[in-house]
C-alpha cells in the first residue's frame, strides 16, 4: 500500500485533501453552531456557476468559484441574519445561479467532462500549483478565523449580549461568510460542489453529537475529517472507485455508528 | 451621583413614540421591578441603556457617561434565547464562551478565567447540570445558565429581561430569591422585567410601571394602588390584596383581555 505514496498525484491528493478536510472541519463547526447549513450548501452550488463561468473571464475553475462564492457570501453576511437564515431568499439566489451555470455549460460544449469533475470532485487531478494555492488560502482562512473565533463564538451563541459588548454582528457574519465561501471552494476541489456538505458538515456534525465542549469538539472534528479523507484516498487507490464515494461512505458509516452509540448509551 | 439617570428621554420608531419624556434616577444597590403590557417598550428602554437603540431626545447617563461606554459593567439577560436553543454546547462551555467574549483571538481560558466560570455557575446555582448540553435542559435550568452568562464578567448593573417567563410559580420564587441573594453578596444594582408583581414583592426596592407613553416609578406601596395605576393607564384599575398576594384587575365593564392579563 505504501508504494502509492510515491506517486505525485497521490501525494498532491493527500496534501490538498488533508488541508481541505481540516479547514472544513473547523469552519463546519461554526456553520453548525450558527445554524447556517443551508447557506453553506447554497454557496457551494453558487460556486459551481463561478467555476463554469470562469472560462468566460479567462480564470481557472477554482478562481471562478472563489470569486463567485465569496461575492455571494459577502452579500449574505452584509444583508444580515434575516437574509442568510431565510430559506426563500437563499433558495431564489441558488436557483438563479444554477440556472446561469446551465447557460454557461451550454455555451461551452465539450466542457461536460470538466463540469463532472467540479460537481463530484477530482482529487487525483489536483496539480502542484493547486496544492500551493490550497495551502496558502487555507492558512489565510484559518489564521483569520483564529483571530476572531472568540468573538464569532460569542456572537453565535448570544448575539444580543455580544452586541451590547460592542461587537458588530454584521461585520462578524460577513467576515465569516467570506471564510466559509473560501472553504467551500477549497473543499469542492476534493469532493466536488455536490458533496461539499460531506467535509463541511459531516465531521463537525458527528463531533458535536459526541462532544459538547468547544476545543474537544473542534479536535474531534479535525480527526474525523482528516482520517476519512486519508482512508478514502487509499481505498480509492486500492479499488479504483472514486475517492468522493469512499469519503462520503466512511462519513456516513461513522454517522450511523454515532447515532447508534447515542441511542444505546443514552436511552438506558 | 446616581448610577443611572434618565433625563426627558424620548424613544421613537418612525413616528410612533414608545417612550416619551421619561425622567428618573436609579441609585446603586437598588432592585427595580419593571412591569407593563406587551409592546409598551420595556425591552426597548433596556436596549437604550445598553446603547443598542437610539434615543430621540433627552439623555441617559450610566456611571455619568452616555449609553454604550460602560457596557463592560452591565450584565444582560436578553428576552430572546436566540441561537442558544439549538446549541449542543454544555452550560459550562456557554458561560465560558461569553467570558471576555469581545476579545480577539481564540476562545482559550486561563485558569483564572475557568475559576470565574465556576463562580458564575455557583452564583446562579447552575453547577449541577453544567456538563449537560444546553438543548437538553429544562426552561428553568436554561434561565439559570443565562443568568450565569449575565454574571460572568462581574457586572455592577444587572439587566434581566423577563427571566421568569415560562417558569412555574415555585421556580419563579426560587430564582428571585437567588438573584436577591446574589445582590446581597455583590451589591449589584438590578433592573428586573416581569409580568407578575407577586414573585418580586419582597425583593424590590422600587417598582416601575409602564403604560402607553407613561412611566410611574416609586415604592411598591405608592405605585401598586388603585389611584396611581388608574391614573397611569387612564382607566379604572383595582388592586386587590388577598393572602399576601396582589391581584391587579381592570374594573371597567368592557374588559380588554390583553390589557387585563398583562397589567
Ligand atoms: N427595531 C424596531 N423597529 C420598529 N419597532 C420596534 C423595534 N423594536 C421594538 N419596536 C416596537 O416598539 C414597541 C416596544 O417593544 P418592546 O420590545 O420594547 O416591548 P416590551 O415592553 O418589551 O414587550 P414584551 O412584554 O412583549 O416583551 C413594540 O410595539 C415594538 O413593535
Ligand atoms: Mg420585552
């Protein structure tokens, strides 16, 4: 099994995958406590439009996705709680951007193969340049998140009290939505825009079921995310089935076990 | 110098006057019970003290400064539970998250911080369930955790916006008693919004009654009388006393359900 490690594409996949998983695990935790799962999901699909439209502007799909989902994220953040917790508003923006995505796809025949890669992820296709890009953007996002995570936690659980201590709810939610948008774009590279939920909600969600303190949950979420990406990549090497399939399956099985464990140990 | 003073305060939303020409002074160590029907502006007045709601005219001074300047000395238990209801964090983690929550950086607690978290949980008597996820707690237990959040940064003024809502009569009494004890230990000043005067009767130094545009502030004996409440509401109000409890009823024939039950 170790000989897979000598292949460049496996190395790149492991590095980009671990970093995206780590970012998803940490950012996902805040998505869960802020209760904005649907907004995260929407950002991923809005990013898809960015990726397909990128060619129009001579950008790479990742860059297109970054631009598009950051713009959407910032708009959601600035318009405040009422918008990014409103299912109707998000649903409408989501529909129009997917509609645009369809238009872009039809304009560029022959792009379908790449579109599949964007939708379902192609971690073995990640290039060395993309790995560098991923490392840089993840480090930046995690650094910014660390800088204001205390404030973000405070505003997430007690917005009224936080506001009274002089924190700007709009500023924090906008900053967080931009970080979320970047994470969504990076995670999309690994598992695809359709499966962003896997790495953004899966590990953090399972961790919050098992642990109820801030640091332990973050740590557990990180472990779950990274272990499932590594196992997924190795299983994909061994079986020739897509890594996205394996990563989602592993997380799903973990989820089922978690629920079973909670049912068995907490109902007696 | 009074701890908190209102001079001719007016608050409006659009053209609607919620508070009009309100003046009052509140001294350090007081326990003020605030009552009035829904929508009269109780929460709005508290938000104005915190500097979260603009004042149309007049001024509010807290420790001799404008609202918003001295908020680190205010503990606040908001009326809404906001996102707290959905969280899986434990009570202890929720109190810790609020402690110096306005600082930059990661939410890391020093041992002194942890000590203060324990102390706030002790003060509000929430220690027994401090390790249970918040979403699994009962309504009364949740209120205790929120009280600990309000107490954590050692406030001098405690603003409690309907902490008794959804508590049974016995737990209402217990919570008021606990808050009264905390006040004795720490010398806090307390503004306490509620709908029923009875649980607060023994604890209040003064009573504040709000009606559309009007506010009456004074001792319980002065305010909770037929004359002053009738004058405040502009209708015939009767204060009945039986078995040490107070019942406030609207004596007019066309009883307005909502006014009656919330007076
Ligand atoms: N941001 C706002 N914009 C417009 N109107 C507002 C705003 N905030 C409050 N109001 C209005 O001001 C009035 C007072 O509201 P407030 O929440 O202070 O009432 P309250 O006395 O606390 O009532 P309750 O007992 O129901 O909590 C209400 O009619 C409300 O609709
Ligand atoms: Mg209110």
